[in-house]
C-alpha cells in the first residue's frame, strides 16, 4: 500500500494553470479518500461514491488537458500528446476496474493493488506529464487578461 501522506497538496505540484491546479488538488483529495486499508473495514458505498466522483473529475480534467494539446504541431510535442492521452485512457480503465469491483461486477482482482496502480498513474500525470505538457504550449497564468507565459522559457525545474 502507498503512504497516503504523499497525497497532500503541495505547491510543488502547482503547474501554474488555475483550472488544472484546482483539479489536481481535488484529485489528490479523492485519491486520499479512496485509499482503503487492508487492516481496516472498507465502506463500499462511500468508496464507490468517491470513485465515481473521481471518474467524473478525471473525465473533465483530461478533456481540459487534451484541449490544450489539440493544436500541437512539433513532432516531439505530438509524441508527448500521444503518450499523455494514452495514459489518460489507462487511468480511466483503472478507475473503471475499481468501480466494477465495488459494484460487485468483478472478482479475482485485488482492490488495494488496483487502487494503488490508479494512484501511481494519477500521480505520474500530475507531477511529470503535466509539467512536460506545458513545455509545448502557452497557458494563461493569471486572472489578468492578456497575461500569457510561453513555455519552456518560463518553466524552470530544479
């Protein structure tokens, strides 16, 4: 099982795009709530409700990100878009597996392992893929009209 302490929002997760950062905070909140523990009873109804909320959040969040990547033309950016979009599909498949299991539609899967895999996939999206995505696009970083920062010049990573 993963350590749920890593699911707390940190400014290190901030990519500088208001809606995406807001979604990332919510995704981390839902991931933390979704983490059932093998030694504690799992409230199936509550866990299912959380998984359904997370699926809807991810669906809209991924559409937002894929919209940012729609006009990529650089060959390297196109490869990133394909990988990023594929990982979105994998995340949705993991979520669907969790939901199917909680609905009693599947047996033989380890709920804890599939939730951990989902968590790893989403953390990869939040930390690595989204930072890389911004190197290929322009995003508005301010509520002030016309304040746009071009990446990668504005993006510095330690």
